[in-house]
C-alpha cells in the first residue's frame, strides 16, 4: 500500500489515516472505535479511514462495505510516522493535501468541525 494509492481518492473522498506503531495501542483502538461509532457522519463527509500499523493496513469506507485488508509493509507508515511517534492521525482533504495532523486521538465532533469549515464541504452542504 503506497501513498500513490491515496491519490485514487482525490476529489472523491477525504481520508483519515489512523497510524500506530502497535495495533494494541489504546489511542489507536480508541480513535478507530470513535470514528466507527459515527459512521453515518463520516460517510456524509465522504471519509475513508485507513488503519495503519507497520506491516498491515485496513481501509474502512463507513458505508457498510467490508473493510479491506492488506498484509504487506506499508509505505504509508514510513511516510507519515517519525521515529519517535507512537500514534498519529492525519486528515487529507479532497484535494489530496494534508489538512490536520495530531499525535493524539481527535474527537469526532472536532474532526467534523474542521471538515465542515473547509470550503469544499461548505459547497457540499449548500447543495444538500
């Protein structure tokens, strides 16, 4: 799984990367659970979540589709994690640029406020 694969989402989905050096990390599990508990709101915002640990990647589209799993080393892990990082959350906008990075989990309500403040999201809300 490479960062090149993220480009397939450009102009279609916002991406949230939940990255940890340990799949058993409390921050990692908490962030994933919090987002899954708000699946409808995530889907409304066209979010796709990638759960990334050093040798495994899962994707979740929040639309009820099965999670996809890749069992290979992830370039995404090495691209976004620094040597001393144990957890990171990265939000990538529709345009493919990083909009937010955190070293601690983000509350879904705060994440939604950030997304809802984006100009493209404002346009989406006007259309609906």
